[in-house]
C-alpha cells in the first residue's frame, strides 16, 4: 500500500508545481492602459508644475506616459495628484517600488554618464600631455630650420651684392631654402595636429 501512495505522490508533484507557477505573485493586477488616450485638460503635479492639455497615452507600472502642451513624457506616480493615482491604481506599494526602481535606474544611468565623461576627460588630458612632450622637440627643430633658412637667405643676398653678375652658388642656395621651407611647413602641420 505504501509504494502505491508514494507513486501517486511522485506523479502528482510535477502537476502541483506547474499549477503553483500559474498563480500570480501579486494580488493587485496592474492598472489597465486606456484603450484610447484620455484627455484631462490641466494637471497640477505635486512638485508644483501645472501641465496643460494633458492626454494620458499609457499607464506604466511607475506612473503615466502623457502628452501635454509643452511636450510629453513620463510622470512618476509620486508626482501625480492623489485622485489620478487612485483612478489608475497607482497608489499601491508595488507602484511605490516601481517608482523607486525607475529612479534608481535613472540615477545609475546618470552616474554611468558622469563616470564616462570623467574617463574621457582624463584620456584627453593624458593625450594632451603626451602631445605636449612630442611638440617640444619639434618646436626646437622648427626654430633651428627657420634660423638656418634666414641665414641662407642672408647669404644669398650677400652673394648677390658682392657679385652683381651672378654667382654660381646662388641657385643651389635658393633650392636649399625651398627644401628648408618645405620642412618647416611639414613641421608646422605636425605641431598643429598635436595641439
């Protein structure tokens, strides 16, 4: 007799477990979303704001999604007038938990954005410091090239004055000046890209 009872219990156990999963965990059903938008006109929120031409679009676990004369968005249940909280069944402890969960999620998102902004700013600062170290030797080289260019131009002018009928070294010096000016332009562009 005992083995038969045990066998029946083992067979019935999965069925009992499945039926327990079908039972809702909360005795309060979520507020129904209106089939069509509900126009309310004016709504005074608990934070003192007054919204005009309010239309309720959707009932959410944490409040209402509305449109109004200045735009639209989500209004949390803790900001709604008491009569609307009751009307849309948003005056329950479950709603209060949903409001808190929504606020916690928003705060976490704000913190994530702030942390990412700080990381980005630190990365930009580190890059700027690294670039400053790269710029110093380039600026030194640029100053040397400019000095060499100016000296070579002065030499060209001096040779022209000494030999009015042309010195054979002048064209070579002029080509040298052009090469120096090309190097100067390249360095200036590189420095500008690092700043």
